[in-house]
């Protein structure tokens, strides 16, 4: 009888521990910059890896595919690079963090610049908090996209989206993660210049 009681208590403890690991889904923090009067949401476009990104990385493929779907829904038509009027340059960073380590920033983005690890130091500097305080491991994704004129290289639109989820979230899956963060980035495209918004993700 004593062994039975001990075993029951042990299983109860495991069940309780399992209940203390909540699923965390986002939200996605999105910042966008828009060039006034830019011909956005029209014409032909080619989706490619941003300069300096690993162009052969399979990890980028789901995100580029998700972005291509969003651009098509907005009115763009995909075309080979040499025939496209615009190019969408994609950069993705994924990392694991825990607790306060999720605090990252500042992140600077701005249309028309060329300095920094992504985009420019021109425009708004945004301090982004991926989840705030607390404990527990998270899977964090940063997606950056620049839409440029293919010939002149002029930047028409620039955006960055950041999503932090728990390892047990359905959005920890790469395909679901790519679809959710791309959808958030292009929601209400092109967005308000210099504005940071939060977009909730749902299953």
C-alpha cells in the first residue's frame, strides 16, 4: 500500500509539472518604413536572400516562400530576377533564449539607408523586447524584408518582424512559423511609416 501511495504522488507531481509549461504564441512585433509615392503592391517582383545572407541555406526557403505568397496576394506577380521590376530581399535570424535574455535592441531600420547589419541607421531606432521578463526557454525569429527597385536599388519599403514562442507552441514548427511571421509583416500593407505594431497570431 505504501508503494502505491508513493507512486501515485509521483505521477501527480509529474502531471502538475506538465501543467506549469504554458504555450506562448507571440505576438509578432512589426516595424515598417514606407517610401512616399513608391509603386508598391503592383508589377513584377523577385524574392531573394538579402546581401550577406546564406543564399544556399535551406532554412531561408520556407520564409521566402511565405513572403512570395503574401506578395502575390497583395498584387505582385513573381518573375525571374532579370525581368522583375522590384526585388524583395529577405533576411532571417533564429535563436534560442531564456528569461531576460530575450531582451534585444535597439534595432534600427529606415528606408533608403545602407549601414548596419540590416537596413540603415537612418530613421527610427526601435528597442524591441521579445517577451519581457520571466523564465522559460523561447524560440525567437527575426524576419527582415526590403523591397527595392531592381535597376536603381532604391528602397521602396522596409520591414522587420519579430516573433517569440515557447518550444511547445505550434508556431515552433518552421512552416507555421514562416507563415505566421510573414502574414504579420504584410498585414495592412504597406503600413504606416515608422510605426511599430503588435500582431497576434492564432492557430
